[in-house]
C-alpha cells in the first residue's frame, strides 16, 4: 500500500472532506452574517459519485480516517449515502462527522446505520442564552438532545468542540468539567483561529489554551499519548472523570510537526493546510472511474509542495476568509 508522505517525512492518514459550504448557524467566529452563496449554487458541490472517487483515491494512498465537515455537512440530503460511499473503502476504518448538532436528534441513528463511526458536535457554551448569542440559533436543548440520541444510537463516546474565547467561555472550565464527569464526552477546547473575515474578533477574544492546561495539570489531569491517525488535540484524562479534555492549540510551537491531515473542499480542491493558499483542483479527475491513477499522482505530487508550517504567527491567514468553506 502506498502511503502519502510529504517532503518533511510527515505521513498523512487523515482526510477532512468538506461536502458543502452551506450552514444554518451564524457562529460569531465563522459566519456571523450567515451563509451567503458565493457565486455557486448547491449543485456545484461535490456529487456523491465524485465523493466516492476522491475517497477511493485517498484510501488507496493509505488514508485510514475521513472526517465529513462543511458548512454543515448534515444539511446534505444524501448525507447517509455519502457515509455509505466512504465506508465502501475497507481500509477507511473511521468515518467521522463534525456537526453543529442541529439534525442529530432526528437523524443520528440513520447515520450510524449508514456506517458513521465517530461524532464531533460543536457546543461553545452550556448556557442556552450564551449558546444562542454565539450561534445565532436558539437550539441549545435540541443539540443536547442530539448528544443523548447519539449515545442511545450506540456511539460509546462523543467529542464536543468548544472554541475558546476570552470573556466568553474562558472561565467556564468548571461547568464543562461537571458536565463531562459522568459522561464519556471528550470536550475539546479549540483556540480561536484568525481568519480573513475575523481579525477584529481574533484580537478581542483569542486566548491561549495554555490557561486551561495549567488548570488541568493543577487538578491532577494527565496528558495521554497520541496515535498516528489522531487529530491535533492534546488529550487529558483524570481517574475521577468518565469524560476527557482535549486542547487544540494551533499557535503552539511545533503544532505543525505532527500534522497528519489533508483537506478537500466542497468544490473539490485539495488544501494542504487549513491556512494554505489556493488549493489544488482535483475535480477534472473526478468525472469518471478511469482517472484514478492520475488523481493519485496529482494528490501525491501536490503534497510535495506542502510547507513545513503555517504562517499564522505572522498574521498570514492564507486565503481562508472563514472556516466554513474548508471545514475547520
Ligand atoms: N458546521 C459544523 C460545526 O460547526 O461543527 C462543521 C464545520 S465548522 C467550520 C468545524 C469546526 O470549526 C467547528 O467546531 C467550529 O467551532 C470550528 N471553527 C470555525 N471557525 C473557527 C475559528 N475561527 N477558530 C477556531 N475554530 C473555528
Ligand atoms: Fe456553521 Fe459550523 Fe461555521 Fe458555526 S462553525 S457557522 S455551525 S459552519
């Protein structure tokens, strides 16, 4: 089996695949004014067959894990078919989704039947008013019911993403800890990332995940080892808690050294970094089954141009206006 490897000997086991830019939430740090079609309609996102072909190419290049993201991936009517199409690749053992949770309560059992193996739900606050203020949607209870439904459908663990923001939720660690004490939830604080649209918000609200790490270590939490297709989180456990805490700190030194993931946008462009440049078009090679070898060569060739690190520290966010089009 071939294995995707870049010029710095990093190996890539993990694909984050965006299947739509459309979203029904208006998170302050992502789409504060809501989704606006950017000169394309829903039909121009990757079709089910294109998704099948791109996931097959990545599977043949050693990908073990695919995360479906967006926009809000569960807004696609063919979402279950997409999950099943990716599961056709026997070497892809994990098919995960990152969702705002809007459709969880209604649909999660069907997603599981289709072959979904892991779920990340975004919940930035456990206070329903604050949740509403951040997301623009008064759906806190619906999302909580969705997490319960995920456990009821048979998921043993659910990951929850919270974007850490100064003066918003940076003093909420104890509330989150109480919530995960009896629940197998991995609560992951993601440092707010600067995007082209979000510079002011970033300056106002960015705070290092280090503040959370210091509190965790003082309370007896311990850092766990990481395996090769894991995401970028530093994971902490505590013997008194069923849940875990993850910290995603893209501004920390050496964050990029353990990069193991690539991204494909909903328009079919390969992005070597969340904060990279234009993207490498793959779509012209996704129209039929005969171009799989050329597709594999373009992915492997493109990977050789992946830079050693992002340039966020220099305030260079690449072309990333917000994370909805490339999937966070
Ligand atoms: N709509 C889905 C959701 O919100 O879970 C999936 C797409 S969303 C872009 C993926 C993740 O990126 C979410 O957990 C979201 O909180 C995170 N995100 C979006 N913008 C961000 C930013 N500027 N900084 C840090 N995380 C961000
Ligand atoms: Fe939508 Fe997710 Fe962006 Fe929030 S973070 S606006 S739910 S895509």
